[in-house]
C-alpha cells in the first residue's frame, strides 16, 4: 500500500468518524452550552453510527484533505479525544466540559469549512451543478425529515419548567434568617428552590441514592440491569435502579404508576434533563422537590420541620436522616418506625466513613444523636408581614428589610406590654420601626399574641383608625411656615362654640391663654381647633393630600373642624411615613445644600431589594420648609414623657426624641409616634374591634412602649439647625407675638415668613396713680401724682381663666371712680359666649328639666353685677358671677349690668 492509499484508508476508517464525533459534540455544546457530560455517551454512540454513515456515503475524493490541513484536523481530533478519555478516567470530567467547549466549537466550524471546500472542489472537477445537489437532497429527503422530527421531538420532550406546583411564600429578614412562611395553595409545605445544596446533605444523598451521579448521562445501565434481574426473579417491582436524575423526572411527572413503559419514558427524559441542566441544578431540583413525609416537600422545609434549623446548619446525623427519607417518607412519623429509620441512617453514616467522607469519631458521635421526635413549628416572628407579602407576592421567597434581632426584641416588648394592658381589657397593639435615611422597615409587629376572639390576625399597622391628636404637629408646622403663627404666640384657650361644635380639652379645663408650642406639647384641643379655623379648614385639607394619607379620603366639609382632633382616619403606616418625611426633610436640607426632595414623603419599603426614590431636587419646599419642620420637631421634644422617663434631660446618655401622642374619642385608640434623626417608631394601642376602654390614652398606654422600643435602637444625634431657612427676630417675652417697642423682648429663631407675623396685642401703656392701684387720667389726677406703666392685658374671658393658672398675672387696675371712663370692655360672658346661642334643655334622672348655669367674668371681681332675663330681674352676684336659671322654651334676652353701668346683652334660644 502506497502512502496515498494508506492516508485515504486511515482517514476513512479513523479520521472521518473522529471528525463526525467532534462535529456532533460541537453541535451539542452550541445548543446546550454549559450542560453536563452526558453528551459524551451520545458521542460514543455517534462514533458507531458516524462510522457506518461516513464509510458508506463519504465522498471518494478527499483531495483537499491531502495537504497539511488534513493532518492538522486529524491530529487535533485525536489529541482532543485522548485528553477527554484521560479526564474521564481520572474523574475530572466536569473540568473538561467547561474548559473545552470553546475548542469543540472551533473544531466544528473548521469541519464545516473543510466539508464545504471538499464539496465545492468535487463539483468543479466533475463539473457538477445545482441539479446534482438537488438530486442528492431528494434521495435522502425522508431520512433527513425523520432525523429532524426525531431531534425536534427529543429537544422538546420535556417542559420548559419541570415543576409547576405552587410554592409556599417564604419571608426572610435582611440577613436571610427565616421570619415566617405561608403554606402553598395545594396544602403542601414547599419552599421555593434552593440556591445551593449544603455539602453535608449533598454527600449523604449521593452516597445513598446515586454514587455515580457525576459519571452518568442520566441513567446507570448497570443499576438498570440489576433492577431488571431482581424484579424478574421476584415477579414484582422491588427495585427501581433510578438515578437522581430519573427521580427528578419521576417527581416532575407526579410519580406516575411504575411500569417498564414509564421507565423508558423516564430514561429519555433523564438524558434530555442532563442536556438541559447542569449536575448542580439537577441536585437542587431534587433537594427542593423530594418528599420528606406528610405534606413536607423539599430539604429546606424538612430541616425546619424536623430540626428547627436552616439546611446549612444540619449536622452529619441530621443530614443523613433527611437523605434517607425521600426513599421512604413514612419512616418519619413520630413514635413509629424509629428503629428502621435509625438503621438506615447509621448504614449511610457507615458508608460515608468507608468512603472517607467523615472520620470515625464523627461517625460514632453522629450515631449517638437522637432522631426527630415531634415536628417543630416554623419561625413566626413577623406574622403580619408574611400575610401581607403573601397576598402581593404569592409563592415567592422574599428578603425583607427587617432586622431579625430587633424584630424579636420588639415582639417581646409587645408581648410584655400586652400582659399589662389586657388587665384593662385592651387586647391589641402594633409597632412599626422605620429607618429614616432609606425608609426601610426594620421592625413590623402588627398585633399582640392574643387570641382569635380578640382579632389577633388583624394587621393594626395598616388598619384605619381615628387619628386622635397626631395631625396637630402638621397644622402647627404649616402655620409656622406660612407666617400665621409664631412658636410661642399666645392662643386663646377658652370655651368656644363654632357652628354648633364645642370642642373640649382632655382635662375639661381651660387655661385662658397658652403659648402655641405649649398647646402642642400638652395637646390642647381648643387652641388646635381655633388654629384650624383661623388657618382655613379647606386649605389644610388640601395640603394634607400631599402627604398621601390613604384613608384620609373625605372632603373638608365632611370632617369639619374635628379633623384636627381625630375626626379623620389614618393608619400607623401612613402616620409614620409622614413623621419620617419631616425628619428626612430636615436632614436632607443640609445634605442637599439647602434644597428639597420632590418625593420626601415616599412610601416606606419592606423588601431589601427595593429602594426609595426621593425624586428630584427642588429649591422650594412642596409642603413646609426645613425651618418649620425643625421647629416642630424641636417643640415635640418637650412633650412630657411617661412617669418613668420624666428625668431624661438630666442623664448624659439620654437622647432627644420628638414624640406626639394621640387619644381618639371614646378612648378607642392610643397613639405614640417618636422621631429622631435616624429612626421613627410608631405605636398604636387599642382593641381591633373598636371597643373603647377607660384610661386608654396615648401618654399612659402607648408612650411607655414607645420608649422601650427606642431603648433597643442605637442612639441618634439631634438635627443640625437649618439656619438658612430660619431668621432671628425679637418676640414679646410674654405674648410670643412680634415685639412692640414697649414689650419685654426675647430673640428667637422663626421661619422666614415669621417676620410678617402680628405685633403684640396685649401690652399696653396705661396711666395709674403712684401706688398702681387705680387707673387715672387728666380728668381726676394731676400730672405729678400719676405715672405711665406698662401692663400686660388680656381680654376679660381669657383673663378669667389665665389668672387662675398664672399667680403672677396682674389684672388691669380699675378706673378710679372719680375719673371719666373710656369705652373699655369691663366684663364678658363665659357662658353663653356667643351673641346668639341655641340650647337644648336636658333632663335629670327623675325626668325633671335641668337648669342652665350662666357665667360671667369681670375685670373687678368685687363689683356687683345685676342679672335680667327678658327684663325680669333675677338677682345680683359679687366675686363669683354665676346664676342658675330655668327658663321656658323659646327665645330669651339675657342682660347684665354692673355698678358702673357697663352692660352686656346675649340672646338664647331654648328648644
């Protein structure tokens, strides 16, 4: 045989089959890149088929391959196949698959080029044209179509997603600690697929189920033959001989009845799964969908149910126990089959020892561990978060922003507080903790550990409740920003009736006049209502829309002035969001070089992957300025803390907390919301069914829990003063209004529009005698016996209550009797306060109609005041000016006259 014949013979018998194998291997790599090593077995089959096809149908003329290119192709293919065989023998197949895929693709392209060149050269030499190509194509058409159909069926014989069963909703903290889960729709505890299979469980399951997992293409021929022999000998199915891949297929096909036909289908599916998934992915599919007894599916759920641990925390004994369960799930039932389960577990441990996966000490210690006796409950540290997310994201595994340690501590604080509150028949509570800088929810406790009778499943963080006094700081801040209020400006705290609405302070008392900041810290109702009336109900309602309070959805007319006292409804979620916006606004003002975010009052986020978008930067605020927000928060630091915290200012370790309480009408809701630079804590206490209870107030009920939660958080620095949005002006020290030249002055920071505030209306310069006992004038006293004096003068009705609270208040001296009197108002009615008042008479226990107590205040209490009703003289009073009357139904005229002839007239209508 000459050299040419030797080359052609060698090429036809060895080279072409090798090239054909490389060609098929490259195709598999191109279509299923990253697949496992199963295609090598297909390649071995292809050698036989390829040899037969090429020997019979290969072109006889291979002239283009005589050159050095042919030798290079042959040499490369032989070296490549030799390397693959070496790696297969040494067990490093996975490395070969990953590292040689590029080489396979390059060889494939090279083979295409060689075949194309060979065909073109043959056609040119023999002068063959397109009809020759078409004739050969028609000759083998049915074979090509059959091959295409078979390949198409094989490529699509498995679904795109092997497992479509519903998953449980799994909620984890930001550190991936399990917070809770909701069972899947089909009643199975099936967690979403694992990210990875723990090494201990992987070693156990491979040794127990499929020791040759990394060396087969989806099925093990030896195991199948042995299973066939044993089944035939026993005349029934006693052994399956399935690999892990086949078991994944069986689980995906919902454990159909065993038969030889089903086994064949499983074999085909198994090879296709091996082509479409990596070995690690197949392991994850098995660990995530294998049955572990009862309604427990998947390794993660099994680890929590039987050991109360995450999968990666399992010991060797625990991993071995779970590895044998999918083979016989019934062994796990408590109190049954313990000896069989232990025997299977120990046998697996012995095998691990024999394979030198574990040492002898580990093996013996593992055998001493107890088997699981009873199921463990799943962690349940955030029940209402789980339920909320399960509604929005069913069947998903979600990583929340919750701090697992903080969540458990807050939950414990709620539990302890609940034990105290239930003695007053108060059964429900909620606590929300936000981090201001990114609005992440750090703790979310939606209820107490109460019973279903007391509505433990209600999420009180999202429930709509009466706002109580929690909107008062917002009104205060808006009025400061608009320049319609100064921080210490005196407000009237006197009986008032506005369109039939008569608000009352919680204490049912009146101060007469009170500084605005004190009215806020003491949460006085009457000053708040008068502020809202002056500011404008419609205006304030429109501005509240910017805070996006979900449940505040009625018109201003619907709410009326009670809007500021709890006439509206909001959730703890929305209120905390609003207070967090105030904190963030002040902090961002300096960080943004005195600018504002357009979306400062953004929704808080529960999922760790979500980020709050604060919007664009603006030069002007959309709601209130940083200066007004800062002064509002600064004022709220003065709110009296619960009894145990009153001395907080005297401790160096104490931190400033701006906080506001609220109590709804009927003592149904108790609120406490606290703000620092870094955190917002919101607390709601009450009954979810709306039942009110005595002594349920924001200060006494919600306040203590609020400060207990703040003790769990890192200390925060206080805000920097936003000087660029504040201006220092002189205020009247007594009235808080802009100081007049004659006022005692004090300098304070106010928002920029505060310079347009009202001047002090209460300081007056009067003429008195030298002893300051009487007011005098030129008509009754000479110049040398009178002097000018600065006097702080409140209107009579404000003075009436104010002097009871302020012992240093000096009433305006009366005009000396021999002096000509001016037009000054000397007396005023406390009740009825309005010029025209409509009243409904009430009845007592015995059915008798109660009378009406008329009240009057006079600048000179010792003056005698005469009372008339419809020109009928009733009598006179001195010092305490009160009179009880029982008039008939209808319209009456009430007249009072003092000794100096001063007269006051009121009209009352009784019905």
